[in-house]
């Protein structure tokens, strides 16, 4: 049958040529592939939470503005409540930003490699995407980026710092240079900032084009799906128009309110992950065949002699890490999330067996 009358032709070529973000479902008991926290709430915390959730009226819509939750976030961050917008994961906020910004050049600038959803979402929504390769230290190539800003005038620039999958923070002076040079939206994605302890939120005072993105996914609540945008109120006012009503369900609103009322629950676990990160860094560096890149996040990017075979070998040992397919700069790289002490020990023992000294 000819393709001409096919319903597929009604879907723009740009959409058809994009590969979906895929998360392979491989069953391993040690899961170090998703940059999640290895720690769930304790049993007694879950019990307290479930008592609270049991009181939710499920026949009613959630608070469409999630005002109580945004007010708690405003209190804990010191940021005005009308500059805070919530999403069903930061993925959703990325999508809304790409929907709303795009009024001038229709172009989006992203570094490479970085979190792939910036590119995928932008292409699906009909934007032109320019990728500027990071330099040899995985920092921003500032000359090339400034040149692209001059020639293409991107409506949006996405900068994840710490960057996924490289793990490093970008140089602050380069990020600020970009904020100065561009009058498009500069989205600084701080998904991993709890592990780097660096934030750009204070710069929103100075730069009206700065949007800061956060998520609860890396600190123990990936299943809750909650992303947070901090920006000037006149920006969140516009972005909010593209947000679907009731995008944060009642359960998620209540879980996060509970988390904010009990901040020590999360802080203690971030401390554990940071300690484990340093211990794992030392252990990985002792394995000669593995090149461990510096990280400020809750994961390591490593380069190994043959990433595909190590990936498979680790699966046989019941350990799942993240691999990258066909991506130049990431050839033979794997990304390993910091797990619990026991999980990290299991990983190190497996690696020592695979790469005996
Ligand atoms: N930004 C970055 C840099 C990420 O690595 C991820 C998740 N891998 C996200 C955003 C999406 O997070 P969420 O679970 O909040 O949608």
C-alpha cells in the first residue's frame, strides 16, 4: 500500500524521526541505572503518611493551584509563592516551558551530552534544536555557545548543572555569561543540586530570563512525580497558562506536604548518599581499567574498555547500570547511580572480579 494517504503523514516528519525516551525494563535486584535515591521512607514514616492519605476525599479534584504545598515550598525556600509552579515531574515543566517559549526564533539550544528530554520535547513541539558539544572537561564550550546565541537567538537554553549524564557542575561564570548574552529563557535544571549544594535561585533577582528547575525524584520521591519551577512571577504567570488543570494529584500534593513538614527525613538520606558517593569514588578509582569522571551529583560517569560487555556482565551479576547507545562523546561510558552501602559493595565486588588487578 502506498504511504500517501496514510494517517502517519498527518504526523510531522520531525515527530516521526524522534526516538522515544526509553527506559529498558530489566529485572535486577541492584538498580543503579535511574539516578533515584536508594532509600524509601521508613516503615513508621509510611504508616504516618498513609493515615494522612486515607483522609483525602478521592471524589474531589485536587487543589488546582496546589496552594498549600506551594506556600510550604515558599516558606522553606524563601521564594515568593507566585514565582513557584509545580509539574508532574520536572519533565512536565520542561514540556510546558517549550510550549510557552518559542515566540521569536523557534530555536532551542542544548549542550551535548545532556538530559535527552530537552531535545526530544523540543523536537516533538516543532522547535529547531542546536546541540553544542561540551568541552573535554564536560564544561560548557562558551565560545561556541555565545556564537550560537548570536547567530540563532534561541528562545530557550537548557543547562543542567550538575549535568546528566556527565555529573559535573558547569562553571558558574559561564552560566552567568550565557544569562547576560541571551534574552531567551535560560533554564537552569537543578535536578541534582541536593548533591552539589549549589543553586542559581538567588540569581533570579538579577536575571529576569532565568528559570530554575528542581525535582523531588532524586531525593527519594521519584514515584510521586513532582517537579518545581522557580522564576519571576511574571514568567510563572505565563507558563502557568500551559499547565493542565489538576496536574498535581491529591496524593502527590499530600506526600510532598508531609515531606516538607519533616525535612530531616530527606536531609539525613542525602547525607548518607553523599558519604557513600565519596566511599564509592575511592573504590572505583582503585580499579585500574575504569576511568571515573568527577561528579557533583548522585551518580558517576565512567569510561571502560568495553561498555556493552560490562553492562551485560553486570546484569548477569544482578546489577543494572545505565548505558548509552551510539552517542559519540559517551562511547564506552556507563552511568552508575550511588546506591546503599550494600549495593555499592556488591557493585565493587563484581567489578573487582571482572577487572582483577
Ligand atoms: N532533569 C534532569 C537533569 C534529569 O536527569 C531528570 C531525570 N533523569 C529530569 C530532569 C526529570 O526528572 P523528573 O523525574 O522530575 O521528571
